[in-house]
């Protein structure tokens, strides 16, 4: 019997996280939202998640830094970084910081359900 998979959506834009949350809840995932680095780290330290979805920019810092700090708390949970940047340099930085997948936002939102499913299946 499989349990409900829990996702932390660390997204500074409420409308984007509402859309991601709605899409993923339709597939049976439980989604928690944090809009800042501080809030994301607080939730990650207090609760267990099956996947982290990050953005590359926050009001209180950089998504690469959040990725690194999450890896210190939790080195194993899959991490997806959705980015407004599509450069090879930014992609390399995210993967080096511990992300399993780096996807430009338009492409990432269009395929979010499939991407999340694939990342979570890798750890089951």
C-alpha cells in the first residue's frame, strides 16, 4: 500500500504555487507551500517530504543557496529546480548544488506532473 507523497513547493509567487499545487493535488500528492528561503528551511527541518520543488529567485535569497542548504538537511530527497533562466551555466550550478532536475519554467510547468512522478518513482 503506497502512502500519499508529500511535496514542498518553495515558490515565491503565490499564483505559480497555486497552479503547481492544484495540478499535483489532482494526481493525489499533498503539497505544502513556502514563499521564502527561511520558510522553506523551517518546513524542511520540521517535516518529511518526498520531493522539493524550488525556484531560482526568492525575496530573501538565491535558489541555488536554498538547494545547498536543503542538501545539508536532507541529502536524499529529490529536488526539482524550476528556473526563469535557461542557460547551461545556471543549469550546471543547480545540478552541482544538488538538484536532480533543472527545468525552465514554461517547459517545467507544462510537464510538472510527469517530471514530479518520474523523480518520485526513482526513490520508491
